[in-house]
C-alpha cells in the first residue's frame, strides 16, 4: 500500500475512530443543511442559545439515568417552543428573552454538573464533545434523528422557502406560519442534540452557521446552497478528524477550525461575492 | 389570461370582488383606520391616495389578511378572506431580503405553492404557468437570475408575475411606482390595464396624485378615515384635498379650470416600518 494511503487509512483501524467518523459525517451533513435556514433567517443567536439551554436537560437525564439525548431533546423542544411563544409577545424583545432563558438554563446545567463527582471531565465532554466516545447505539440514534430532520426539510421545502424569503407572502397565502416556525425550532433542537457528542454545546453553532455562510457566498440557489453547505460540513468533519488524530487536537475543535478556515478561504476568493473578486471588479470596472 | 384563471366554486358571483365594512384598526392605542367602508368590483382599477401615515399600507395589509382589523370585516366575493388565496399582495419591495439565494422563476413559483399543496413539488404545468407569467411582465430572459441582480423596476415586475402565477382575482400593490422611471411605470400600468380586462380587481396605493387622476377608474382618498371614494373628478376637489392634506394644498390657475396641487411627501410611509 502506498504510504499516503497508509496515512489515510491508519486512523480508522481503531473502532472508536471509525465510530467517530460516522458520527462526524452525520453531523457534517445534517447540521449545515439546516444551518442554511439558520443563516438565511438570522437565527444564529437563537441556535447558540438553544445549544446552551440543552445543557441542564443532558445533566438531569444523566442524574436520573435516562439516555442523554432524550433529556436534551425534551428540554430542547420545550425551550424552542417557549422562545417562540415569548418572541410573539411584544413587550420583551426576542433577543433579550432568549438571553434570559439561555443564561439561566446554562447556569442551572453547570450547577447540576458541579454537584456531581466527575465534574471537570463531564463538563468538558458536554461543552466540547466527545467524538471518540460515541457508541454504536448513539450512532443509530443520530442516524434516526438526522433522517427525520432531512425528511422534514425535504417535505416542507417550498413552505420553508417562502417563510424565510417573504413572511408577508406566507401570511397572504395563508400558510400555517406559526406551525412552520415552531417546526423549524424543533428541528433546530433535534440537530443540536445530534451534534452534542461530536462538537459539544459550545461549538454546535459553528457547524450550524459556518458551512452555510460559506455556501451562501458561493451559491445563487437554495438547493445548491444546501448541497455545498453539506459538502463543506463533510469536508470539515473528515479533515478535522485527521487533524485530530495526527496533531492530537480535540476532535470537535479540529472540525470547527477546518470549517472556519474553509469559510475564510471562500470569503477571500469566492468567484462573485469574495473580497478579492469584488476588489478586482472595482479596479477593472 | 381569462382561461388561466380558475375560480373556486365558493365564490358568490353576485357579490362585489371586495367589500370592506366599517374596517377599524388601532396600533398602540392610536387609531390608524376609522371605520372604512368601500366596495370594489371585479375588473376595477382603484388607487388609494393620502398623506404619509394615512393608513394606506395598513388598509392593504388588512385586505390581504396579513393584519386583522380590530372591528369591521373584509369580504372577498361575499366570503370572509380566511383561507382565500385569490388575493395577491405585492408589498413595497424593500421588505424582502434581496440577497436571498433564489432565482426569479422560483420567486414567481412561490405564488403557486398553496395551489400546489403540501408535500408536493411543482409540476410541469406549474412551471409553464411561471413561464407565462414572466412572459406577460416581459421578464422571461431573467428567469434564471438571482432576484437581487435585478433593478427595482424589474423586481417589481417579478412580484407582479408572482401575483399572476397565483391566479389572483384581487391584486393589491403597495407603492409600486415609487422610485421607478417613467417607462417602468408605464409598463406596470399597461399590465394593470390587461389584468383589468380579464376582470381582476386591482387596488394600488400611490403618492402620485396625477397618476391616480389620469389612469385609475376610481380613487380612495384616505387619511385615517375614508374622505372620498369615487371617480377621480369627484374625489380630487379642493375641500377633499384640504381635508386629506391640510395646509399643503396650493391652487394653480390653469386654462380651463383650476388645478389643485397637493404635496404628498415622497418618503416611505411611516406605517410601512411596522411590518
């Protein structure tokens, strides 16, 4: 076998690396695809907040012996729906409401962890992911939840498109606007749960926002943006894993760093919307 | 176009296309619209004029169903507008995100998604509809462009095509002429004439009183309440204009009579900001 192939195959001789690969590929596809809506609808702060709000759910599930994703999912969906409800009231601005819920829930989560024995290790795993500790059951769950998210995005493609592009048209066409908005929030909560083990609470936002933002600079149609976003996500996951293995960096951070670097390159060199091409245009035109 | 419009059976053909009965709307305790009552027939081209903050955009949004009136009701062909998709509303163009990755043809297709129904994708016939709508507004060659690459007038025509693709029988346009050059204005006006000929009811808000005077069947003069509603010659008389625009009215002596000139400011309506 050629040396470079040896180099490529080497990490995946280990079962845990192979499982990590699967998990990161699932995250690398699902997160960036839903992320296109997060970017287009300006939901980045909400996404970050939801990720942090999920922390106490994970801890409580751990304490009462439930599967962690179940606890995360329950609190995530509840939080998503209540933020949606708060946001529809006029007396508190939505971002402030999100901030209150987000910081409060996160503090509760940290407090709950701190009374546990293995505080430091557990907190680090939840904050930054533990890709190499993913079990086969975890992967099955991620795959199932990921399939649900992708199916929903596919099934409601044109409705989500109209809702995101032109909310007034959505209302004129009598689309069920509140239902669709809530569904997007629930999908967001599910995706965060899926990503928890791969990149952790602190970095989920990067997988939601970074590939989709790079894709937005390259695409002029939403389906293309979704494909590119998923492609960038998968690329980041793969390269990040190698980086993690050979440079001994925490896997979640490695994946996010690759995605960020990718975004930087696109930001500078994108054919139409990149910095360089607009500079060139200005000078030539 | 007439054969393209399929009418849902629920329509009461005897009833006017649109009737507003004592429509009342308040925002933050301020009365925006006071008891507006008016009827508009199929095939009528009606202008809504009035000063900034007169409630023009609010009235259009209520008719569209985007806002709910606090009192009164809007009837569409004799029925409440809930669930009706035969109304198309073309808002001021500044209100959509023009950097959105969507092509012109896709924007037009958005008008049809209720007709297509949930869990289904546009059929060949739907795309044919979109092509025809774009052709009617003279935008066929731009079908694959991104929406943000078009000029203001072109975007306006695309949103009009969207209303056509929706097979709307009532079309509401909010300030479609603001900031357009004369030829784009004319293009939209002649399109409205065609729609009128296929008995679509059209309601247009505008700041341009002379346009309203010359090119529309009837005019609604609005300032929080309906000051006058009728043919332009009856509406554009000095007492009405004074009531709508207050002191900003001047008389200009002219051959064959007196021309009354009002000074509606040309900025965006303050009310439009509220969304």
